[in-house]
C-alpha cells in the first residue's frame, strides 16, 4: 500500500469560521440587532405616548 | 490589627506603579507623532516632555524598586488605586502646557475624566484645540476604558499570573478565559477589531455629513474611542450635535451599546452563542429598564411639550437615554436644555439611567445591570417565599454565560455595593448643595461624575469652585475602580500612620 501523508483539507468556509473577523462580525451584528429591537420598541412607545398627549 | 507597611511593601507597589507610568509615557508618543506630522511643534514639545518624564520615572521605579516578592491581593489593589492616582499627573502635563486648561488641577481633572471614561471637560475653547492634544484626550479614554492595568498586562505579559490581582482591582472580576493574560488580550482584540469596523462606519457617515475624508477619519476615530469606551469626550464642544447628522447618530448607537456590553458577553457572541442576548440576566435587566425609562421619559417630554414632532423626540430622547444608560455621555442637545426645556421627569430618568449604568465587566460605569438584576431576583425569591407554604423550598436561578443558582451571599454583596453607590451619588450631590447649586443640578452632575456617564447640565466648567473639582475627581476614580481598590489604598495610608511595627 503506498504511503499517503496526512493532508489537512481546509475549506475557505472553515478558514473564515476560524478567523477573528467572523467572531467580530457575529458580535457587532448581534449588538446592532439588539439596539435595533430596543429602538423599534421605544419607537412604538413614543408613538403611543404622542397619540395620548 | 493593622501592621505598618515595610520597605518590601513599598517596593512592590512602587515597582508595578512604575510600570503603569512607563506605559503612559509610551502611549504619549502616539499624539507626539501626530503633532510632528501636522506641524504642531509646541504640542510636540509638550508631549515629548511628558513622555520623557513618565518613561524616566517608570524606568527609575523599575531599576530601584525591582523585587521578586509575590504580589498579594492588598498589594495589587493598592497598586491599582495608586496607579490611577498618579497616571493623570503625568498625562495631564501636555494638557496643561497646551494652554487650554486654567490650572494643573483642571488638566488633572481632564486626565482623570479621560482615563475613567467620564467625559466631563474643563477645557477652554475646545473647538480650537490642536488635533494632537484632542487626540490625546480621546486616547486616554481608549486606554482607561480597556483598563490601564490591562494595557500593562498586555505589554508586560512576562509578569504572568502574579499580576492577576491588578486586573481584579480595576473593577473587573470575571476572567473570560482561564488565564488573565489571555483575557486581557481578548479584550484588546475585541477593542481593536471593533475599532476598525466602527471607525470605518463613522468615517463613511461623517463624509456623508459633509466632512472631508481626512477630517472624517480623525473625527471618526475619536468618536469611536469616545463611544466604544463609553467615554463621552467629543472633538467639538457641542458633542455629536456638531455634525447635525441622523446617520452619524444611528451609527453611534450600536457602538455605545457595544461599549455597555460586558467583555464576557462579547466573548459569548463571538463564539456564536447569540441566544445569550435573550437569556443573560444583564441584557434582560438593561432591556427592561430601557423600555420602562424611555416610556417615563417620553411621557415627561410629552407633558412639557418640548418636541412637537414625534420623530425628533424619538431621535433625541433615545440617543440621550442610550448615552446615559451605557454611561457614555455623548449628547445631541446642549446639556443645559435638560433642566431648562426637558421638564422634570426626563432629566430624572437620565439621572436614573446614568446611576444604573451598563454591564459588569464592561467599559461602562454605574451600579451595573448584574447587581440590579441580582437584587431584583432576590426580591422575587423573597416574595415567593412569603406567598408559598412555609415548608416549600424556593430556588431562584439566573443566567450569565451559564445557568447559576442565586445565593444569599450574592444578593447581600450586590445590595452592599448598591448602598455604596447611592452614598457616592448623594454625597457628591450634598457637597454641590453646600456650594449653593440647585438640587437638580448638583445631583445630575454628581451622578454623571461618579457613574462615569459624563452628561453635563453645565455645572462643570473651568470656573467651578476648586473643592468641587477635587470632589468630582475623587468620585470619578472611586466610581471607576468600584470602591475596593480605593479602600485598600486608604487602608495602606492608615496603616502607615497608625499601624504596628
């Protein structure tokens, strides 16, 4: 049987997943999402209060 | 019984404080390079003088106080407090020499406000300040926000686990990764990668607002440091209002929110655990308090009729609330308006938001959402105990990275620190009253200084009485270090005077 050295099969997707920028992007998107959700909820509150006053 | 510290104790504290001073000297080289590039030669001389002095003192401390003794908890805490006391002395030198500060106390105040990420300023004619000096103000926030000690931990990593106590003393209890050095490096990695993303977004939005590319980059970098490190300094005296851009304000909102998030939560989000946003006790507490406080705020603004347009009200009130709750201090309206045009409820909400602050282990100040959440959970548990049959076992849990059991010790510790915070806020407010200022102004400014929020109603200005400046400086430091390190330093001073040999 011929000798077959170990070859690490690394796809571009795996490289991206290991990169710190993947984590950073996930992080900043999550933070932006949280801010957006709170902003929308606050916007609805502002709208209701404005209708009352 | 207190024992008088000996030469060994002084050597240890002095040795590590020297490292911090050395680090400040190295950091001063950044604005010095900028001054050289922009031809601001007077400021270049000031920065070189300040950097040389700090590096000289830092190296001298290392040479003469070199010790192989291990660092204990009390040494670590006292070192942190001493470092935070002396660092602004050196950092304030180029500020004083710039001519924008009336006295060395004002320059020291500004440096402490920078390092502790407060945002209150005593600068005269800020709008005509040189770019290198203005950059130094913002850079201090970046260094102080990550923690001066974190800077040292990252640079002098060879000191290893022995300097873990320094990290703890700076108001950071949770180690995100098993090793303190790796935790410090993770904090830097988060800050630097977010700096690239945040500054780029601000650069584009500022160009959209009408700034030239170079100016937009300069303002963007400074605004990023002010927002992410929940600092609140701004390149212009009118803060974010200067840009008159809704887009800039929208970009700043998630950056301020990211600053208010703990680095432990950032770590969870970085490894893809987005459910932590919904389950974490701190995000839940902050989200709930934001919604409740925003509702009260808009009711107050609605009653006083401050804004006629709902969009304008939403824009200003939401920005101000996020800025106050994350203890950033950037503003889109002149500070004086909070008390002249915003009625009573809205400024009261801002004071409460500043007092509560962001998450534990973030760059934000204030009581912290973790403590508020634990106390509320403890309250719910006690109410359930009263309502359920006597032999029922009531167990309360909370989620922070993992599900944890709520203990009496945790609730008691949170309540004790909450009490200390209230004493700090009201103590400063009382001293403001003593100097003849109205309750609303005195309490607003005292809370802004202690919580590291830095929103101002105009009481902090160059001609403020000097004892009040000293009180605010003390509040800034005590608030940033969260009491214990300052108590340790005071304990050492007491031991020098009254301790037994």
